[in-house]
C-alpha cells in the first residue's frame, strides 16, 4: 500500500522568479521507496501563478510579461496590437532590454484579470506597477483540490 504525504516543492517556469508550492501530495511506494510528486491541475496552477503576478506591486519583469502573454495565448504581434505598441517594444520588454512602462503594465494585468475572470479591483491600479521591477518568490498552496496563493508572505 502506498503512503501519501505532503511536501513543499520548487516549481520551475522559465523566466519566472522562484515559485514554491506548498502541500504538494507525494506518494511513496513502501516496497522500493520511490516517491512521486505529480503536480495536479497544471492549468489551474498556471492560472494561480498569473493571479499572483498581476497582484504584485512591483512592475513586471521580462519573464512575467512573457508568462502573462502566453497565459493569454497571444503571439507577441497580437499583444503589441492590443496594447497599442510596436512588436519591437514587446520584444524589448520580454528580453529585458527595456522596462515596460506603467500604463502597458497595468493594461496587461487588466487583460489577464478579465481573461481569467480573476478578482482584481480597479482600486488596485493605484498601487500596482509603482515600484521598480524586483523578483519576488511566488508561494502557492494545494488545498481542497485547488491552487491558491499561500498565506505565507513571500
């Protein structure tokens, strides 16, 4: 009979800062000792990561911009058209050559919130994208069959 426990795991998504998953179910075989920590509901996990990113106060980092664009399932050309900028601007943001301005940063966050049906109050626009970009760890918890932002401060 397999033994189930929970553990904390790092989750790697190219270009994003540290992502820590809490409460990941781990199943261990009592015979061979091999453990498996298959991450459940990856689409929901990415949805939760996107939600954590749009709520952060610092301006978006290049990897976060790319991650959010991919969550929207938009090619760079289409994102540029929707933000009213050139495709070169999107490329410069995603490659870290130029920081994204405050207005397109906020608009991208709103696009993601609307597309995902996320809770995002318009009053939050006053406090997001005000600080210089900085990498923060993202903490998510697996609880009751869904991913949520962890109560632990990153």
